[in-house]
């Protein structure tokens, strides 16, 4: 089969690799029909080389058609259309029973002290082959796949793999009161969708912050009050407080993570770490890593006293400094973590209808053949051509 493989920093290639096969009685093989490129895929493209090997298959936002099932699989049959959650969960363990599928005790990567395994996402999360490929082996075939109806295009359902549950959890964790206010930092795929969900769920004011013209225009067209971070580099907190009786918003969603602009020292440290041999770089990242925290610190400033900071953007540093005095003084609540995909499926699926309240049918900005995946990564990294969300088509 053809699949997108990691070969080095900013070097991904579509190559011919062996087809996946049934390895356990409850495995299934899915023929992928769409696979998204996620903002966190850029972390692999740019930063997480020490945890990857050349030839690793990337991608964790896949859907397709069941092609083969193991002998113990009864929940799906060949021909069924399914979406595959990005986190690999058994849905039966202590953590899964509590809706914490990203912490699944069956798939936890204990040798790395990490949570549940993920598709296409480094040795930290199991080094499981990903879904930017023609075929994908999926474990827990009776529990993990999300069956979806035939008929509507993939665009309606593929975001159940990651974007929709991640954005939904970000809004849930933000705990926005009815008619309340929220600031969304970063209007990439997750931030954009979180802003849509917040408005759908009754937020009275949704503020969006980004520095890419196309992203600002896209969110503004859907009723988000947008600020360009380039023009409000110093007065953004005051601008937001002016909209909220001087308090700041009830909640802030950080949908940026470690790709935040600014913090030149941390940026340089990340770059240098990426050049080191894996044996040196891995312990440095795990015990002394420093993130670029511009967005997170901005969120702490923007949220009102007693408000909530919801972090959906991925951070990787182990020694990132936090303004605990300010956080304690403001009595800020903080919630974060990988999305627990299956926890939110029943909330989201009823919205994926012809009425399309979240406009998922038109959410993508680009659709490209799998063979053009390397070009798509480079475009996404450079934020070219208004790219926000790309679906690869094998």
C-alpha cells in the first residue's frame, strides 16, 4: 500500500510499504477514504524527531470502509463505514468506564509514562502505524470504530476522529456559563471548531485571536469577535476587558499549544534539541524541555478572576515556567488533556445532519491526493493559500 512516512525533520514522503494485516482476533482492517492533517502532526514534522524512526506512518484522523475483520469481531462487517478515533481505547477498563478514553489502562504506554496509545504519533504513544495511508489496522474492532451512515460525504463524519471531540471537550472543560463569554486563542482547526461549538452551546460572546488573515476572516464570518494578534500584541488584554466590563472573559480556550509565537529562547531551545542525537534529545525533552508559552500566559491574563482556562493545544516541555502566583491570586481553574473521543460521540453525532449547525460539510479548506501529502504538510506549516484544514484522499 501507499502511506505517508516520516523520514526526518520537515521530511515526509509517500512510499510503498507492506499492507497491514490482522494480528489479533478482534482487529479490523479499514480501507481509508479520508484522513485529515492535524496541527499536532506539525509537531512531528518539526519537533518530535527524537521519538520517531524513519518509515513511521503518520496520521490520526482517518475514516473509511471496513475491508477485513478478525474472527472475534461481530460489531462491524466488511463494507461498513467507520470513523476511527485518534486515541486507541478498549472502552472496558477503569479509565474508559469513567470517560477517560485517552488514559485507557489497556493501551497506556507505561515504559514512557504516557497515557493511552495514539495512531501515528511517536514512541511516546505506542508508535502505532497511522492513517495517512491506504489501509489501517484498527484494534478493538468491536469497541473502537464509530459506525456512521452511508450516503453523506466523508466531510460530515471524518472530524469525529479528532477535531470535533477535541473542540467539544475544550468547550466542555471551559465551563462557559449560559450567555457567558469565552476567548479562543488560535483559530486553526481546533480553535475554529471550538468557537463554533461555543456559539452553538449558548455563549453570548466568543472572542477569537489569531495572526493569519484567512483564519480571522473565516471565524469573523461566523459571528466571532476577532482580534489580530499582530495589531494587538500589547493591548489585547485591555481590548478584551473592554468588551467584558473590565473583567476578562469567563473562560479562555488555548488552542495554540507549543507552536505559539514569541519566546525566542524557548524557540531556540526546541530547534537545538531537534538537532541532537535521539539518546540525548529524549531525556532532555522529558526532563528539561521548555515550551513557547506565549498563548498560555496570554490566556492567564485574559481570563477573569474565578474563570476557567481550558487547554486543548499540545504542550511538550517538562520544565515550562508557569505564573503560579497570578493563577492562585486570580483563582483560575485549569483543565486540559487529550480528548476522550468516545466520551463525546453521543453528544456530537446528532448534530451531523443535513441542517449542519456546525458547518462541518464545508469545514475543510483543501482536499488533496495522498500522493501530495508532503506538499500539503509544507503548505500547512507555512500557512499558505489559506490552509486551515486539509483532507488527504488515498
